[in-house]
């Protein structure tokens, strides 16, 4: 299986351009015209952990950021969205803890 380096979707080795995003494989100066399968498992794990652990102050923030960064690298929108949700939950939880004087 081959995957487009631009959008991450599956393509055949006969394709000169990506049928999904139009990425032109032949005009790119790159020795590896096709990418490998996106491995978004780590991004999903970090993103879900950021949501679950987001209720603890300052724990979900770095996990959410890691999930977003890995999701962007792997072109995985689900991981990016989950990371953003975890980041928001953590920021809200940290703010509530600070207001209550528990932080």
C-alpha cells in the first residue's frame, strides 16, 4: 500500500497525481514520492488522555498539545480535534481549581 505524502490517503503506484488532493508526485523533488501509512495511534492516545486527565491541573495541557502536534504531523483530523478538546477541558479545569484556591 502506498499513501500520498500530502493528504495521507491511499494511492496506487500507477498514479501520477493523488486522486484525492491532486498532489503531483512527478513534479516533487523527493526521493520518496509516496509516504507510509499514517500512524495516528499515538496521537489518539495522547488526545484521549488529555481529555481524561484534563481534570487534573496542568496535566492535560501538555498531553493535548502533544496530541495536536502528532495529529498534524500524521494528518489525522480526529486526533487534532480530540487534542483541542482535551486542551480546552484542561484549561477550564485549571481555571476552576485556581478560582477555588485548590491550586
